[in-house]
């Protein structure tokens, strides 16, 4: 534990706390869904590169988002609303390794979510499909997305 904590630049108590936090926020819930597959980003990128059509990648992600986010929200937060969906995004970005996520909100109900990653443009298309589908099917919001090779910007409004 001391060696791992030192490698992360934190003390042992902070390291142990981060382990408990991850378990409380993520591991105990993911186990109820049959778990997840962990793989290096390079491996994921190789799989995505086998799919020639970016729209197919978005469609696959969109289709899987028909039920998964809603089930996660109900299990984790016991409610479905914009705040719980944003919390869900933070958790999948942090623990499933989707991307680094920043969410900015305005008093007018405008939101901008920026996802930064190093998996390539096809991953941006996957994220687009997953988030568009998740938001439409879970909280009834149709976001606008901007894709680049290493990022996805998601804009949406809440009345």
C-alpha cells in the first residue's frame, strides 16, 4: 500500500480512502450488472478501427444506450433527472475510462459537457452515440454534439 500510495503521490490514508470511494461509487454497482471488460485504449482503438463507418459506431452505441443508463441511474441514484445523468457521466468517465469530463452549466439552463480522450476519432463517434441515446432515452433531452479526434463537446438545454 505504501508503495502504491507513493507512486500516486499521496499518503497511505488517502490511497485507502480512494479505494473505498471507488468501491462505494462504482465497483459494488457494476458487479450487479455482470461486470465490465477492462482493456487498454490501444486495444479498443484497434477494435473500433475494424468498423469502417463512423455512423455505424454511433448507432451501435446509441442502441446500447436504450436501457443501460436508465438502469444505472435507478440503481445508483434512485431517480432519473439531469443531475443524476450528469453524475452518471462523471462516474463512467472516471471509473470506466471513457474520457476526462468537464461540465459547465449556466443559470439559463444551458450545459456544455466536454469529454477529452486519447482513443481516436472513432471513440468520439461512440461517445456521441452513447450520450445522445442515453440523454434522449433516459432524460428526454436531444443534445448537440461536436466531434474531433480527441474530444466530444455536448451542448444541451434544460427548460
